[in-house]
C-alpha cells in the first residue's frame, strides 16, 4: 500500500478525470527493489528459505522439517495478506528450476532446456548474432572451467577493429564451446557457514581464479570459475608480478563473496606467501606495483598458503586459456571509517588528488626538473628526503611508499585502521605502503579518535597500591565477602584486618537476614567490630543490613564496583580457601571436615604479612594441634621424678593424722621439748591449728604426735581383750545383786 503522502506522485489522467494509485503499480523503477526488501523482511530468519521478488524457494533435510518450514512460510504470507497461485506452486520435488538454474541435492546445474537451445544454435552470420551467442554462454561461465578460453578467437571478431571473417578456425571454436556445455556441469551453492578458498594462477597469456568451498570431509568443490587475458603491458611483467596480479584479480572478481569474511588465498608462487602473508616482508626496494597490490589485499581478511602447480590445476588451466579482450576491472579498496562512512580509494583517485594538491604539484615539478637550492618552507621536509622521492604514473613516491595527498590522508588512515589495529601495528603497516610528513602523529590521533577502539581497548595499567591502615587491635575492622556458589551453597567469609583471623559460614542463600544472623553469632563470641568492609552485593546494600550496622554502631565501607583489589584481604583468603578446599575434596573428605581442617591450618600458620599466626594475634596463643600431643612434655618427667622422690622419702616416715579435739604433743622448736596441746581444726593435708597454753598456733604434722594417758591404756586393753575373747561381753558384777 502506498503511503498517503506519496500518492500525489502517482496520479494518472483519464478521460473521466484524475486518479491516484493506492497500491504500487507496475512500471515504477523502484518497485522491484521495494517489493524485494518487503519480501526479505517478511521471510527473514527462516532457515532454508530464499526469495527473489515474487519467487520463493524452500528446502529442508527431510520431509518432516520440510513440512514444518512450509507451514511457517504459509502462516507468514497469510498474516501479511498475500496469496499464492496454486498453478504456479510446486511441492516436494527432488529438484527444481530457480532463476535459470537447476537446483538439486548435488548442487546447481545449467537447465537442460537452455543447454539444448545453445547446442542447437545455428552458425552466426554477423557480429550481432555472435555477440548474442557469447552472451548466452557467458551466463554459464561459472559452471565450466576454461569455457571462455575456448572462445577467445570468437571474442576477437566482436571488436570494432577486426573485420568479420568466419573461417574453419572460428567454426571449430564455436562447436567446441557448444560441446563443453552440459546439464551435468555442477557448481555448489555459496554457503556462508563453510570455509572459503580462493585459488589463483597466472601464465604468459592470462590469469585464472577459482572460488571454492571446503567441506567437513576435507573435499573442495568449486563455486565460481573466472579468467581473463593479460594486456600487452601485463605480458611483460616479471613472473612474480603476474602471479601477484592473479591474486588481486581473484579477490576483485569474488569481492561480493569474500569481503568481510576470513578466507584462504592459494598460490603456487612461494615468494608471495611471504610478501602478502600476515608477517609481510616488503623491503624498500620492492616494486611499487607489489606495494600497491599489498595495500589492496590489506582490505581483506585472509591467510595465504602455498601449493605446488599440480594442486592448483583449476586456476592453472584457466590462466593458460584465458578469456580474450575482457576489460580488467579497476581495483578499488573499500574500508570503513570510525564514523561508519564507506571509503573508496583507487589509483586513479590518488593520481587525481595529487594533481590538485599544491605541495605535491611542486614536488612533481622539482622531481622532473631540479630541486631549488633554497626550497619553500612547506617543501623543506620533502627536500630533506629528495634522493628517495620520485614520480611514477602521476603518483609521488618515497622509497617505494606512496606520498598521499592531503585530501586522501584520512581515507588512507581508515584503510590502514581496517580491523582496528593499535598504534604500533598501524605504524608498522604504514611504513610499508605510505608516507607523508608527521604521519606518526596523524596515526596516533586517528587511533585515539576511533570510538570503537577506545570503547574496547584493554584495561589501563593499575594505579599505585594504597594499602589499608593497620588497626590498633584485633577484630576492629572486618573484611566480608562471599565465596561460591560451591556445591550449591554460598560461603560467607570474614577476615580480621589485624590478625588475619578468618571465619567461614556456609549459607543456603545470600539473603540479608542470613548474613545478619551469622554476624550476630560471631559478634556474640568475639564482640562488635568498629568497621565492616564489603563489596556492593545485594545483601550488603540492603536497607535491612544498613539498619543492622547502625544499631551496632559500626561504620560500613564499600569497595568500588568491579574492583576486588580494594577488598583484597577477603579476596586473597577466598582464593586460598577455594584452592585448599578443592584439594581436600579430592581426597574424599566431607565438606564440613575439609572446611574445619582448612581453617585450623590457616589459623595456626604464620601469615606472610604479619610473620605470626592469626591465632597468636587474635587469641594470644597458638592452637594446640595433634603434634603438640605427640611431642614429649618436660612436666611429665618432673611429675615422675617428684613421685619417685616421695616414695624414697616415705620409706622412713609414718603417716599421722589428727582430728579436732585430739590431745597431742607439740614440738617446741625453741626449747626443743614436747609440750601438750589440743587440735582445734585441720587446715590442710598436713597442717593443723593447735591450742597450746591458751594460745593457738599452726603446726605441721611432723611436729605433732598423739598424747596418751591411763584412760587411753585401759581403753586399748579392753579393745584387745574383746578381740581375743569375743564371747566375754556380758557385764561383770562387782558385788551387790
């Protein structure tokens, strides 16, 4: 449907008045392009579907997928309000004719009808009929290698300077060209997913090129054949120049297939592999022609490899039987500026702009005549290199490098910056091809002004390290971070900045509530720190966590986003934790046991930044380990010796114990006599409080002994009697009843 504002341009006058089209009519020059763009957008994204104006072709690897794609195409056409004519539709065919070619699973063939028509074509009687015949076979040039080479003699007859003369030689060429055409000739369709190869070769008479696909099985099948004859001047080229010309011709001929894609360039001339390879070796004495061609090839992304002549038979055959009198296309280099404009540079453009450039005009005049003794100021920089400057084909060169006019320098910089190399790479590339005063400064400014380069350049060198200040005590500043997820869980890590003591808690998720509960548990054991350092993770930036920090009276410090070095204390421990946990897990240890072992060893090992273990700085002592229990303890030997001495001493001793109220003799160390006393109470295992002469004093058991009287003797005698005569316990009457 035509836009409302555009209908006024399509008004027609009739005998009944003026009418405007509401739909795009036939005959409008832009109509095919508009409709093609519409159809492409309508069927965009459908695999195996191609469209040309109102012709749609569809293919699939099997019937099920074919029907699925066909249904999708029908749905899109129906949604767009388009209808198909049943009589013009063909479904489920093994092969079909599309755009003048027969397409099947083997590839693309010439149609049998057109081949037969050409084979039955009568002998041409004049130049017009001959041109018609050559035009017909031109359509099938890509199917048959060397087809036009056999028609070289026929092409000469189409020139204006050659009189018409149809002889037996021309008849043989005519018949040979018809016989070469066959519907069995096959080239494969272009596939953007398959690797591309460009094969080129040159002979004394012409240039040949073949575009091929390399398939996963390693086979190489042709997509397109091309060839042309050499001009008279080109026939005098050195072999290396002819072979280089073949490469340039090949990439120019297949430009629409290979530009913007990585491909492999194949030559049978070994020196070109080094001259045009990734590490180009073009010395200053290299011919300007090769330098210009190297600049041309620089617009493409390729790898160049060498194959011997037997392996490039396609291109070799085409070069030896080239197409006669075909115009050689002017090679143009297309590149993209940083501002996305397209740039075209050709030799003709450089020649034209050189004539317009006021400085280069003077240089050309000086080269052709003589340099002045005192050159103008704007020419002095050129005069210093006058021995290297010359003029070739209207272009000023210096030592084989082109001196680019001022108007084209930015375009040349765009070409050199193709693929966005850096400053060093651009300088190296420019030294092979071009020169002008202060070119290094222009290169540097161009790279610095390239937005894509600046947006995607590598990281800047890190600034000098600014270490955290050392806290005054342990647990004053904690560094927090998360490790993981590991085994589906997150590990909250806290590291004390002073002692490097680390705590680890395994959490199922990183919600702020879980983090706060874990910190409360740690704070109940070790107390509240003054500062917390963390990254900008969701649990640390939540309002709930912020409220918790305020309630605890702590200061929360955030490290800059995407800069883990700022929280290096926690990050370094996490790296250690992960590596040691991975090693422990490989031994088959459970996660909890592995974590306990890692933490114990870490806390008990001297830290590189403090020289002492975290446990020593945090707890004031080392954590006893298994090895401490194995190591001999001197206290054990002291204990053994002490008891041995006791046993020896006790051999001449007597155990004495007293109770409160016992009558005792106490040794008076002054008078060196025994005095009577009474036990008041026991103060220790061998120490007693004793009442002597109305006063209490502390006495050792060594200075005490029992005091016994007559009553004591009678009582002991009775006890002995009871033991000897246990039956005589009846009371004895001493008189009376």
